[in-house]
């Protein structure tokens, strides 16, 4: 059971669900901090969400630009950064088609966002854009997960993520994994929210991860003009699968 801080003014929305399902993950932060401290320049966080990684790195003194396709999540990221006195830039954009007119020393793609880009074509477009935004010698680091790692369909489902705040209780139960015909994996979660006046909302959320392994992303990186550097590994935790982190140098 994970309990990230929950701040709800009205009914729960994308920010609260995002925080509940992603906000407590910390296993990758040491790697991003280490890469950031060695980068020596501006950092671009792709699929930054509400800022789990961006705010951590900005708190360490790094200059970070947060890019996400969701204006709602980025607005919350900007609010949180502002309330901590952190100067963070935000860009609402699709990672497959962005132009920031800026050059970065490090581009991070945490938490499998690289598997949300619509397959090889989407990744190719992203890789080309990332390379254009990296200074020569700059590094792209992208985490890849196998949602089926350690998955045992006969085992009882994992504990739900749970958070409480403002009179609300949110639960997100991972209920199923489905194989897609194209090789992707759909993760299905049942979300329930119970409000202070007994209101109850229920929805099923489905996210499909593209099939991807490190060797494939490295091959795509070479095609996009990157030099492949040694991979990193983020260990699995009790709750989260581990990740391979592909490292590509511009
Ligand atoms: C799994 S969350 C990761 C959030 C955050 N990086 C973290 O580690 O907590 C994936 C994020 O990618 C964003 N995203 C999905 N597709 C995207 C796209 N095509 N371009 C930019 N962002 C995208 C989502 O809005 C979401 O915030």
C-alpha cells in the first residue's frame, strides 16, 4: 500500500490519479540525480507528469524543462515548482513532435514513457527530435520496463495503491494484464474514489505499453545518429518492476 500525499480541492481528477499511480516511485531517482550531476547543463524531462523527477532534480539545483502532452499535469507541476521557489520551465507538447528552440545536456525519459509513443514510428520521431535538442555529446537516457516481469496470473493481484486526503479515499487496483495483437501489453486498473459525503466513483483505466527491449531501442538510436553507451539498470522494488535504461549519446 502506497500513500503519497493527496491534495484534493474537488473531485479527484488526472492529477490525483497520476500521483497515486506514479508519485511514490523513487527507485529511479538516484540514477537521474547522478546523470544530472554529471551532465553539466540543462535537462529535459520527457513525459514529466506532475513533476516527480523534474522537481527532484530542480530541488538539487539543476535547470530543468518539463515536457508533457497533458496541460493539466504540467500546470500542476508548475504550481508545485512555484510553491517551492523552483524555476522550472514547462512545455506542453507531444514528444513525437516538439520544438523548444533550446539545447540540452541531458534528456530523460523516465518510467516507460518511451513505450507510450505509438511504436517504432513514434519513437523514431521522438529520437530525431531529442537528438536535435541535445548539444553535441549530450545524453539521452530512456527507461524500458517489461510489464510482465515477475507476473504470475495465478497469484493474487497486487495490493492496490491507496491515498487519502481532503476527505477522499482513492484506490487503484491493478486488475489485469492483456497481450495486444501487435505485441504490446495493456495494464488495466480499477480506480475507485470515495468522497467525504459518501460519493463513490469507479472507472477502469487502461494503458498500453509498446513492446520494446533495450537492444531494439539502441538499434533505433543508432539509426537516429546516436552513439550507444552502456546500459544502466534500475532494480525492481516490492511494488514496481525493474527497468533497463538505454543510454544514447548525441
Ligand atoms: C508513466 S507517466 C510518467 C510521469 C513522470 N515522468 C514520472 O516518472 O512520474 C507518463 C507520462 O507521459 C506523458 N505522455 C504520454 N504520451 C506522451 C507524448 N506523446 N508526449 C509527451 N508526453 C506524453 C503522460 O501524460 C504522462 O505524464
